[in-house]
């Protein structure tokens, strides 16, 4: 059988499908008939969304073991890829490693963190931004199966022209196989972090991010105010995290969360290379800083030289007045 | 017990030179500015593990750094010497040019196996990512190639006899993972603060011998690595187009409104 199926690994199917998963489905459809796979049984809401996005073939990877271990996840996925030309997954750290393990198992080519996905002469192609956002690289995968992690905001999610009636089937990985695939690694504990202010979108996938740095002097109130007026996620510099002003999960940077929103607003952020490497690929960059010489002004589209403690609340008020 | 630790490091183009001169560091010489910054952390971690041993054990212990890359990649090994590595291996072969993640991992794995053939190793350490590509997948691929357990992105590492335990924060969760040694462990920049090399180490690093291995030395088929073995092909690579000149608004009381006006103009709200 020729490889023609476009497989999407969905990260969260227990509730309603969220933006990044819908984006993956939108991309996948352009590459072949879509098969959606997940490590949980999909909820009714998730199934309804899959129908709207034209997905008929849904697989629940039923693992008798720990799917948070890279080896186990890869072993569970391998059997659903035998007729696939591409596997698309969100650009999370866990997914990158699972796809790497699959590349080793299957001999497939790997593209990490594509910002756009398409085709070139019949091969799956991915476009990404590297070297701290300073270079654009277009690559194709030359193997029969292509494995890609795809950045959030790669496309805008669009339902299919023709809806489908999703049918769920289970593909199991038994305890012995899961144990062998773990390769000696044991997950001792896993603690999900509380998402305080859960009304805000997750940082890694937000289309708008407002970030604060040392210039907040520890008061993230104005940053939160503007973020909420925009429906944005909140980010921070390593400095602000190290000071304990905000949670570690908010850290934008090369070793924190790498973001590519449509709009990034940095307040009280000088623009150290470490931070820039994590946000420089954003579409539009706005900076507010009292120092006219700060390096972030060199890479932004719009700069306000001023005190964020007054500029941000004024912007938030102006936005609310527009929508009121 | 004595420990034999392999650290795999990468030489990266100097895209962050500003950082090299920050934090009150002395200006680095041209010869040592190009070890991937995040790879200083695994070298430091190896040094700390050895420092936890008694003198006799330490005398028996070894920190072997390995890099795969062209001639100039030797600079990364010199830097690793400054930070406390004891042995350095440079895998250099023209056929490696154009390697993708898989090719790089294959060559590294072959080098690690050759080191292990001389005597058992306890640990393979790596940085969590290279700042040029940020793919973060080479440690996982290396573990797969070697058939060793992988413990990646560690913010804390404890060795207890023949077991490694790491704590890591990934994707909004804190995880504790355990595996028997030998294991492949990648560490992030929270695990330690690399020390400044002292003058004695800097001088010694200049003349320490570096072993060079070719693919033939490693028994790796040239067709499996480099451009020949790559499973991806670059179609084009271009510097990002310059942004339009920045619009600067100096706040005189209406900075927030100007910001919103810009967003409206760009169709962002």
C-alpha cells in the first residue's frame, strides 16, 4: 500500500479541541486523508470538532503503561504510521523527543518546529526560522514518511468543506511491550502545574503575548491588565522568573518557552539575546521601555519610550473603550 | 566509585557574541568563543560529580568530551578543557558535512561506543539544545542509537550508585525520572552555574592533546551520515528580511493610546 495518510497526534482530546490541534488538522488535510490519534479516549466535544474538521478515522492509543515516557509513546504510535506519509504533532518538548524516537525506529526524516508546512515536488516541506529568528530555512523530507513538529499559529484553523462522521478505534500497546519500550526509564512522579488565571490562553500557543521583564520592578499588574484587554497570554524574562516575580512556566527564551505569536508586546524588557531567541520569530513586535537605547528597540516594529506603569494601563483602557 | 563521564558538545557559529562579553566575564579569545553556551552546563555538571568523589576515586575518573564537526569545532573542545574536561575527541570527516539530526547522532553514538570500548562509562551528558538550531532532539536520538535510557532536560541530577534520578520541568509539568546507569542525560541551564575558568586551566587548555577520529576510525559507513545519509534536504536558507524601520513614539502622556492606534492600523485588534 502506498503511504498516503496524514496522521495528526492530538495532545488534548479530553475536553473541546483547542486551537493548536485544530491548526494541525487544517494543515494535515492538505497532505492527505487525515487520521487523528491520541493517548486518551476523545470526549464528545472533541469528536464533534473532529467531524467538523472532516476527520473520519480516529485512533485511541490504549497504552498499558506510561505514555509520558518517550519510548513508550513512540512504540504506541509506530503501528498507526505504516500507511502514513506524514505525522504532525504540536511543538512541545515531549513531542519532539517522541518524534525523534520514531525517526530512529522507522528511518523517517524529522523536521522540528516548522512554522509552515506544505509540499514541494511531492515531498513534505517545512519552513522554519533558526539562529534566534535571524534565518529562514526551507527543507523537504526525502523519506517516505515525514515526521514534523509544527509551531502554533502556523495556519488559522478552518473546518473542512465536507464534515465527516468520526469512528474511534483502539490500538493497544500491552504491558510487556510498554515495559520493553520504556528502556529502563521510570516516571517516579509527574505534577501538572496549576494554571492560575486559566482564562488566559497558554503561553506556548497564544496568538498574542504580553511579556514583562526587569522594568516591571516586580509588579506584573500593568502587564496582566493589558494582556487581559487583548485576550493575551503572559510571558516574562528569565530575570523576572529568577526574581520570583512570576512562575517559571512564563519564561520566554531559548531555554524557556519559544513563542511565535502574531503579536508580541514586551514591557520593561531590554532584549537580552537569551530572551530574543525565544520571541524574535514573532510576527509583529511592540516594545515599551523607558530606556531609548535598549536592544529590543532594534528588532521591534513599534516602540514606546516611556514608563510601562502608565503606558500599559492607558493602552488597556483604550482597548476596552474600543470594544465597549 | 570512580566515574567515567562522556560529554557531547557542539560548536556553534558565534551568533550571540554580545552574551560572551556580558555578566562581567573576561573577554573570551577567538579560540574559545564557540562552544554552544548550553553545553557549558553538562561539562560543569561532570566536573561537580567528580568533585564529589574522594581523591583516589577522582584520580581514576575521567571526563571525555566529544564533538562532531569541521576543523574549527576543535575550539569547542578547547573551551571544554578550560571548564575542566580531561580528554577530548574530535570526530572530523568531510563526509559528515550536511548531516541532519540522525546523521549527527549516528556519528556521536559511534564515538561514544569507541570510548566505551576502552572501559565502561557511567554517564553520557549533553546540553538541552544547541542555540543555533534549538532542535533539542540529538540527546534523545543518541540514547536511541546507543540503546541507553534517556533522561532529558534535567534541571537536577542525582547519581545514587548505579541509578540516575533527574527532575525536570517540561510542558507545564514537573517530572521526576529514574534510570539505571549508564544513561544519556541532557541538562538545562538551571542545573548549575558554570564557573569562570582560572588562568591555569586556560593556559593548560591550549596545549592539551585532542584526539581526532574519522568515520573510518569509527567504522561508520559514510553513506549513512552527511548529505548522503540525510533524510531531509534544505531547499533554501536565507537571512530573514530586514524589518521595516521601527516606529518610535516618545511618551508625553499618550503613549498607550499611540500603541493601540498602531495595533488598529496593523489590523491586530
